[in-house]
C-alpha cells in the first residue's frame, strides 16, 4: 500500500502500438513527494519514509470486522464458515471505509475501498483455481499412488462395482486420449495455421467471412460438435460407428477455430519490416510467408498448438457420443469402442459405487496432470519468444550470407 | 497488386494498404489457392454443421412448428418445448455472470493497474490456467466439493431471501443439484474468458489520458472510473456476451450437477429443477428414438444459433469498442 496513494505511478502497460508490436511502455515512477503533503491526506510526519498508517488501518479494520462477526456468530450459535467469511468481509469494507473517510476524506476512501475490492475479486478467482486443483490432488493422488505404475498401465477390465481401487487402471484411457487428441491435432493444426496465414495475408470476401466464422465458432458448444459427428459418422455406420476416429474428428471440430484464432494473433505480430524487406528483395509471397513469417512466428505457433491440445484433451461432451468407451485396451482408433480420459471419468461417476468415485478422482488427477504439463510446455515454448529469430535460423542465415558474399561479385 | 498488410485484422487501425510491385508468380497463385482452400474448409465446416443439424431436425420442425419453440415443458418425444431448455441455459448463464462479471473485472483491473509487474505475469498465467482445466473436472468438483460446501448457504438463502421469487423452491431441503450451484461452477469457467478480453480492452485505454488524470491529482480509482472504464465499457459488454455464449453452451458440468427432476421452465434457481439444452442432449440423445433425436437436434441447433449470435455480436462489439475514440 502506498501512503500517498492519491498520486501513484501508472503501471507499465503492454499496448498494441501502431507498429503492431507488443511493446511494454514503462513509465518511470515519479520521485516520492518528500516534503509535500499528499493532496487530500494528512501531512506525513516521517518525511520521505513510508508511514505505517495505511497498513495499520487495513489490518486494524480487518481484525475488528473479523472479531466482531466471529463474536456475533459464536453468541448466536451459528456455524456457517461461508456466511462468516462473507459477513466479515462486508463488515470489514464498512469499517475500513469509515476509518479511511474520517482520516483521509472521501476520495482516498473510494480509492482504498476499490483497491480492496479488486484484490478481493482477483483473489477469489485464484482461490477457485487453488480449490479445484487442490481438491483433485487431495482426492486423486492417493488413488494414483496406491499402486503406482499399475494405475497408469493397466486397463479397467479388472475393476467393477465393488472391487478395490487398486484393481483399476487408466492405461486404456490414456492410449485413447493420446490417439484421439493426436488425430485431432494432425487434422487441425496444419489447417489452422494455413487458415490463419490466409486470414492475415488476404482481405478478400472469403477472408472477411471466415474471420467472423472463426470468431463465432470458438464459442461452439462442445455438445454440438458431438452430435454433428454422431450424425455424419457414427450413426450411418451402425453399432461399429463409435471409435477413436470419430472422437478425434469431433475434437478437431472444436480445436480448429481455437488454434486458428491463436495462430492469427501470433502471425499478426510478426514485424512488418521483415516481410517488407523480403518482398523488397524480390522474394515471391509464398517464400516470404513460408521462410520469413511462419519461422518468425514459430514459437507462438507451437504455443497455440499446445494450448489447443491442452484445451481439447479435457473435452468430454464431444467424445460422449463418438468414442464409445471401453474397459479394455484398444490401440486402434479404427476399431470400434475406444476409451479416453474424460469419458472414463464420466462413466465412473455414473457408476453407483464409492470406489468408482474414488477411481474417478484418480483419473481426474491424471487428466489434470496431463493438461498442466501441456500448459507448462506451451508456456516454455512461448517463452522462446515470438518475433525472435531462433538460433538455428540465425546460424543458417549467417552461413548463407557468408556464402553469397563470397560468391557474388560486388556491383 | 495491392497487398493489404496484416493490419487488416487490427481494428484499431485503418487499413494500411501498401502498393508493391506485383510479384505474381504462378507459385504464388497456387500457394494462395491452397491457403484459401483451408479457409474455405473452415467456412464449409460451419455451413455443414448447420445443414446437417437442420436436416436432422427437420422432422421435429415440420411436425411441431411454432409449438416447438414456445412450449415451456420439455417432455420428448410427445411435447418438446425448447423454451424450457433455453430458459434453463439462460438462467445458469445469468447466475454465472452475476459471479463472473465482478470477479473478472476486478481481476482485469488487478492485472492491468494494481499488481506489481512481476505478479502481473503470474496472474495472467494463472487465469489462463483456469481456462485450461477441463470442464469435467470443474463439474466433478462442483458435484463432490462445492455443492456440499454450499448446502448451508443455499438453505440460508432460501430461508431468509425466499420472499424473492427466484429464491423460492418447491423442494425444501434439497439444494445440491440446483441451477445456483451450476451457475457458480460455470462462472469459474467463464471468468478467464471475460477477464482476458476485458484486460485486452482496458490495456488499450489511452495512456496519456490516464497519466493526465493522475497528474491532476486524481486517485488511481478516479483514473479508472474516469478513463479506463468509460473507454472499455463497450468492450466489457462484448466480453459479457462472449461469456454468456460460453456459459450457455456448457454441457458436461451441468450434466453432472443439475438434477433431472423436472424439465419445465422454471424461475426457481435454488431447487433441483430445470434443464438446459446441452444437458438434455447429453443425457437423452443416445437413448432416444429417431423422433426424439430429431427434436434434440433441433434444440441443439437453436442453442447453436443463439450462441453464434451472442459470440459474433460480442466479438463485433469488442472490436468496435476498442477503436480510437473521437
């Protein structure tokens, strides 16, 4: 908390500038107002040193609110942790507002309250994330590590109704997920990159229409992709229609717009100067795109693809009508009935047995671990930096340059 | 040849067209043909989804006509009323928005204006992570963790706020499979969507105006209310629409949590009532007769059209709203 919160340095902002480059504008913070009293506030007695006042006000209000609400709840004999928390927070806002108002005036009060609200809101979002992932780990890890490699390697054929958790195995589901998501990736990523390239480089009617199509389709309800594939691919083939291929196609319907959107955003920030330089040197468009634009955007494209994979790996609604599910290993996406991780979770939840629920948490743990690993991989790939030329490419270019310099006679 | 620079996608700029000497190699034409084909596949995909759904939903449409869209109870195959299901989807989406919107705006402000630079990066990553966790995991968590946790709260709301019609319930004592719980779970899923768009829009607020506000002695909150929020208002509306479309299409979490007691249109969010389009398709589709499937497909098409309109409208508003003002 800044003691002179009324005049605080604006934060560095990453803004899309006219060149389309993501440039972080850093504004140096103004020097601390050493002698001057902050407008609307009390003159600070300690000079340039930060006063403890704001912290004391904040903590004091929080303690007062928490204590009084707790007291009331205890006297009334209520046991509602959620209600306790909410009413303490509301009371805290009131007390803190009154304190700030009486000490610093209305403007500062509003600012402080808004700060608290913004912190509260974003912490709630993080709390949800922690609660979900924490709960999955808490419930799932014991199941996964009860019989460790076995859980990842075996299939579900020995697990049914009341059998112990250690009989379960998620291997078949992992194989199914890998094949289905891999199939979706093979279909979607090349198509998405080509489409994105077209959208960025062309301004034809088709391009404008497809831009809107991509925007609209990123919000496609996943169940729609499921019934679409069911109608065109599963139903006509009868009982053998449910297989990994259908599931992979259903996933690709969802993955295509996702990756396209992300790829457009990456390709668009390739510095214009690079393209223009290549065009000015007389390179045809296709070489500019294939040898300059896409290699420059490579890291970002990889991130886009991996994030697309991570997002689709957990989709359940598509595979509900398309994969079929299987308790045995099925390595072929063309053979009927294949399982996968989300479907396995879903079918376990629907079994009326306590152990099935426990195993479902174990599968959820595996799925979340897989998705998190993909997420981290995407971040790592993206950290290489879009718009930066890879070392390999730089070396190749340097080699070429030295070759042409020695070969070509100077004019 | 007029090469329209990649700026074409950037709505903040006028189209920058650069006249370059034509480099029309035949290879170029073939290459762009290939690119256009892949873009056309995208377009064809949307069209064929629409066409196939319409084809399979045709029976229901021709059989029930307008009754299909106006019926307030879904009891397939005899009396399908899609309004009941769309109403459920909207109810869950609205509950989700009530929670997600303030949290998203707070998070976006936090990332853009309040958090120190190092924390900012982490926050962005964590919010993206929130979007990556599979919806079945959220649904499972909502079923096993959240709804028992919130049981007492639901009971309190029904008891003390029951005079408000939406908090009334005909199923006292059973609060674990309600629209309310679904809404909270869905709100966690749409928070990252709304946050990331709002954040992008807010980042485009004119920095000079922000600095001017601060230089005139305004507080940070004053700067936000006077510069950032007015600038990004339409962007936030667009983000809300996008979140709404995402929330309406959510399937698996609702399929797990929401009860299948009644499929009538309901305004009571605390009890185990109501159903959504996606949930109904998910639970009934494979066990339905051909006619029942046709009805569900038509319901799905209605949902698809609704979400398409919302998400397209949202995008358009976001893009319009972030242009340079005045």
